[in-house]
C-alpha cells in the first residue's frame, strides 16, 4: 500500500496530474463560451428568420 501512495506522489509531483487538471478546467470554460456564443449570437437571428415555420412538415 505504501508503494502505491509513493508512486502516486511521484506521478503528481511530475506535473502530469496538474497539467491534466488545467486542461479539464480550460476545456470546460471553452465549452461554456462556445455554448453561450451559439445560443445568444448565432441562434437569435435564426429564431427571427424561421418564426412561424414548421420544419416538421418540410420533408
């Protein structure tokens, strides 16, 4: 059991775990930014242009 903790400590100290955590945080933030841009900037004109159009009948 001590060997497992020692290996984990060596892994964390090398920076691999920190790099992975930073990548996850940046990826999550980028995902939120893209979602906000699409919902507020891209989709708004599309909603206005397609107001009253029923796409279910357009097969």
